[in-house]
C-alpha cells in the first residue's frame, strides 16, 4: 500500500511543480481569455497581436490562453502577471491596446486606465477583484479555476489542488465517499435538484456487475451557458468528479454527452481525457489503486428533450430520444438496462471540492434546503452580462442590481426569467426572495439549470410566454398527448392574443390548459412547461388584458398592436430613417420633421434602430 | 455510396452509433440524401425507417443540400429578449429566403438554433462556410450588421470567383 501511495504522489508532485511554474513563471506573463464568448468578441486577434509584439521585440514574456472568468460584458479580457508584484485583469481590450499593454508589461508597469481589477497582489489605483461590484457578492467555488488556469494544462489544474480529491477518494471505501456526498447536502444542478449522494447510493446498491456513469453536458436551456463555461474552463474538474462518481458506485465506463453547438467545450474535454490517460489518472489501474475507468464522449444532435435523463440514455443507445416513464430510475435500470448515475456538469465539477475540503465545509454555505453555491447566467436587459456564482440564499435583487448593475439605459426592471423554458417570470415585488430550490418554486418558477434572463419595460410578457410555447411546441417529443396537444393549443391562443385577436375567456382556457399539461404529462418537459404561462398569468395579468381588451401592447413588441411615429420634438430631420426604411414609408425634407406613412409601414423597426436621437416612438 | 464507405467504416454493425454515423455522413455530404440514410442504416444494421426517425428528430440533420454559406440565427431566450426575431426577419428579407431554406444558386442557407451558449453577446448570429472547419460568432447583432454580413459574404464570393478565373 505504501508503494502505491508513493507512486501516486510522485506523478502528482512533479506535475504540481510544473503547474506552479507555468501559472506563476519567473518572467512576466500575459493571458488572453479565449472561451467561446471571448473569441466572439475578438480574443483571437488580440492573442495574435500580443504574440506578434512579444516576438518582434524579443521580449521575455510568456503568452497563454485561459477560459471565461465570468464577466462577459467586458470581454475581451486580458490578464497580466508581473512576478512579485501583481496579477491584473484588463477589460474591453483591442489589438492596439494589447500592443501597448505588452510594452507596459515589458517595463514592469500596469495600465491603470484599462484595468478592471487585480486578482493577486496590489497595484496602485486598481481595485481588488473582491472590491468591484460584479464580484463582491460572488463566491467562486465551482468556477474557482475558470479563467485562472490554462484549461489544456493538467499541470496547472493539479497546481491548484486538482486530483487531490481523487487521490483521497481512492484511499476511502466507496461507501465513505457516498456518505461524504450525502452529508454535504449537494443537490443536482441539472434542474431537478435531486440529492447527489442519494442517487449514488441507489446505483451503488443496485444489483449488477456492469454500471455506468454519465455526465450530462447537453445544456439545452437556451440562455444558460454555465456548463459550457465549466467544460471550457475547468474540464479536469468535471472529469475528476465523474471519475470519483464511478469509483463510488463501482463503474468502469463513463460517458460524456455534449451538444453539437459546443465544439470548444468538446475539444477541451477531449484533451482532458487524453491528458488524464497519459498520466495514469484515467484508464487502467488509476494511480496504482487497481481501479479502472474510461470515458467516451458522445455528441448530441440538437434536441432539448435529449437533456432529460431517460431520453439522453436512449440517445446514447442510438435510439429515438423519447423519455420513458420512471420508475425504474436510471440508478436502477439505465444505460443498456444497467444501473446508471447521470449527473450534470456543474454537479460533477463540485464533487472534487467536497471530497477535498469535506462535507462540512460545503454545507456551511447556502440555505437550510440548498447547500453550496450555484452558477447563474445573468443575461438579457442587464448592465453586467455574465456568469455569476453565488452562495444559495442570496436575494434575486442582489443578483440583478448589486452584481448585475441593474437595467441598461435607465429603463425599468420588469421581470427576471429563471429556469429556462421550464421556468417562470418573476416580478419586481418578489425580488427580495432568497434564491434556493424551494423559494423559487414557491414563486412558480424554478432554479432549473441557472439561466436568468432579465426583462425590462420594453419586453412583452405575453410575447415572452408565446416564445417559450413556440420553443416547447417544437421540442416536445410528441409521445404523450397532454404535452403535445396542450402546448400547441396554448401556443395558438397566445398567438391570437399577440395578434389582437384574443378574447377574455381565453385567459380561463389558458389556465385550464396549463394545469392539464402540468398534471398529466409523461416527463418533466410537459410537467414544467406551463410555468411561464402560470407565472405571467399570476403576476402580469394586466398585460394580457391590455392585449385583449385595449388591443394594445404596452411594451411595444407585438407587431399587430403597435404603430411607429416620429417624435417632432426630437427629430432633427437628418433623413437617416428615410434611407433605412425598406418600404419607402418615411418622407420629409432635410432638417424638417419626418413623417411615417402608416399604410406603408411594416413595423420592421429599422428606423428605430437607425435613429440616433431616439426620435422614433413605438405606441 | 462510394464517398461514404470510409466515413462509415468504423460504425459497421453497431446499432448504437446511429447519431455519430449520421453526423459523419452529413459531415461528408453537407446533408443527408435518401441514399445516404439508406447506407447508414445498412452499415449499422438498422432499418431505414429507424434511421429516418432519428434524422427527423434532431434539428442538426438536414434532408436537403445546403448553400456555400450557412447563416444561423440564435433564437434562444436571451437572444429573443434582445431582438433576434428582428434580425431573422431582416436576414430573410435581405436574402430572399426563409429560415430553413437555401437559395436557388446554393450560395446561402439560413437557419435558426436554440442557443449557442454565447448569451451574454445576444443577439447572436453565426456564419460558417460549407466544408471549412470553424465558425464565426457575431455578437450584439443589429439589423444593419445583418445586412452588412450578407453583403460582405456576397462580396467575398464575387472576389473568389474573379480570382478563380
Ligand atoms: C426536458 C428536460 C431537459 C433537461 N435538460 C437537461 C440538461 O440540458 N442538462 C442537465 O444536466 N439536465 C437536464 N435535465 C435534467 C436531467 O433529466 C437530470 O435530472 C439531470 O441531468 C441529473 O443530474 P443532476 O442530478 O446532477 O442534476 C433535463 C430535464 C428535462 C425534463
Ligand atoms: S440565447 Fe442566443 S446564444 Fe444563448
């Protein structure tokens, strides 16, 4: 046993030393955030500019890439490490600014005016990460490595305590590992919130010599992207979590299910699997413990229902991904009929930290019913777009206003949509609710996978609801009638209301349909589908009435119920709107107030977008 | 089909590999022809009907050829809130085709997707060229940027055609 331990720590120790050096080398280091969102904002060009500049001036500066540090609003983000001084993040970088930054770095200086914050050490005039509003109330547990290490480097992962948990777990009995998970109180982050330890113990105790573990990386909730960010930013943590799960239940084969739309996440996971195999952290006889485990990646093909566990299992088996009635639960009879644990990406990435730091450490964070932290994607009409990780129990108001910085352009907050297509819309008066599974459910929404889409007074609640029903109508697999027919009918009624053809009795019909779909659908897709409808009927009924009775869309969204006008006070007569109008519906001379011909106007909104003076009014 | 033989060889006799095999075939041809689906079914040892079931279930699979440029508009929640329907309508108008269609010259295909996971950049549109790996993610789209995007791609095609001569 002692010999095993030495060889175990031998591999980890030498990789750790290597990782420490590459995170904090002797020379300066510039790191570019190159996750999907950074790349979309031009990070590749910045990386190239920095490399070019460093090479051209023959500078002793290391150039690296990392993933997403969460503050997507201020991408592209560049980090500069000055040994012995500070590690600073720079925001909204451009290739030109980056070249200047290289020169400053070569002189050992910081560029105060572009800095966002320091993440290590101090620099005069630059706030520390913990001091800026976006990060102040966050607690980075699952995302602790995202944006801080090179996601391709197993050494850097190990340098930040990676694989200590696996090492520790392999020295424990599998029941002890499961006990630790149960004690921690961790509940699945994929939506349903099922206790992870309990799920593992079902699978562990289920009879069968072949068992499977699956990582659910399907992330079908549109508007949520934390699983992508974790796979792109800390792939080894996901893999380590999956390996511990396998050890705990006694499985030798794992699967990682990713979406077609996430090529970079897949690349990172692929790379992590290869590296882990190379160093004996995956494959046969892991760390000399006698435990064998291998992982295969499978790629989805674009379907929301595929994220549902029984559908996902059918999909891996090559069958049509129609959900099956449960029980039997996958933990008893899952993939190929064998006991199977299926966990979400974020859940699995939390596992190593619980094993490493202990269940008590984890359960000291959060609320009575929901322990730990959760990542939310805070997007939509919000000043600070990004991924935020917060301790459970924080209020929605703190997330939207303190972390998110409120609503852009001084507009008014209307609602926050939590839980994706299965979730609900939460109004202003409920913003002081603490966030955990139970409290969000009491509001009629759900935590779901963590999408939080903020809506302002220019977002129409009826249109939002119709949007979700459009989505669900398309994504319902069609197997059971309540879901298939109920969603379609509700969708058609919502469409009528948005077109000004709604009747008052429609609201009652919608309510009835919602309850039928909720109560009689086969899987949770239908079971949760009516939430957006039920919450908008509960909190925003006035908006429905405005559409139905007054034939008016207060938010100015529903095309058939609005008209475009020129505000004579604001119009300077610049002719910009005349040029962009595809219908030739706007007339007027230079420097005179313009006029929109309502007969010709198709309400495309081109003038609204083009007018720099906000002189187009939507009524 | 000859051109699929190699791409499908690793899936022979493995009925669990329906999705990967179809993805491989579509990767090769750009879409799934009747013949290709038959080949996949035969290679895996499943019925053509079963293969069709899978093809029509997932949004990724296409039954018709695509254009040289594929423009994909995200219709996810964040993008919808930020006005992606307007972007889609603008592209439909500029390109003269509807979502899910390809123009006659097979220069453009317009399609929608549920979410790219770049929601902080909403509304998001992605462009890619058939057969060329890599895609370009365009964030914070506006109608004007949408028109410029199509114009830019058209220009590029004209230039390439001139160069080819
Ligand atoms: C319609 C539907 C879609 C789902 N999509 C996902 C998904 O994209 N990702 C995910 O992890 N779980 C998803 N789930 C939840 C899974 O069924 C399952 O509960 C989860 O993966 C279990 O992992 P956890 O216990 O770690 O949360 C979905 C459920 C339903 C009903
Ligand atoms: S909703 Fe459009 S990228 Fe996520």
